[in-house]
C-alpha cells in the first residue's frame, strides 16, 4: 500500500531546522556549515485529560524511564482501563481487512 500524504496531513507535520551547536553532539556539519535536522510532529486524538508518554520515538534508539518524568502521575484505575482498552483494540485490529486510503 502506498503512502498518501493528503490523508495524513492533519495528523502529520514536518520541518527542516538548523541544529544549534550546543545540541549537535559532534554531528558532521551539513551543507553551509550547519548541521540540519528534520523535525516530525505526530498529532493523535486522545481522550480528554489523557497524556500518553512515549519512552522512545525511533526503534532501537535510546529510551527514557517515563515513570521518572517530573509531575507524571500514575492513576491505577486509568492504567487498568488503558490496558483493557488496548487489549480490545488489538483483538479488533486482528480482524480488520486492509483498506486503501488513496
């Protein structure tokens, strides 16, 4: 299945930025002498009041301990509801047939 940018445009945004020297960590300089990065933003609708913490973004990249984030609270009831909802989603997703969007 091909990728259709128009179908994802409300949820996906990207831009190219110069990487500040203090953040480059020794990255080789790009064209013009300044390292550049692609910043990708994914937007996902979540239920009101829910914050989803990612321990990492790119597979095999470094991860963080999300339980150590200052101000993060773990609500046991919400965690149970999330786990149950995810299990139901996985079950339903296994029954889906692929749909071409473009």
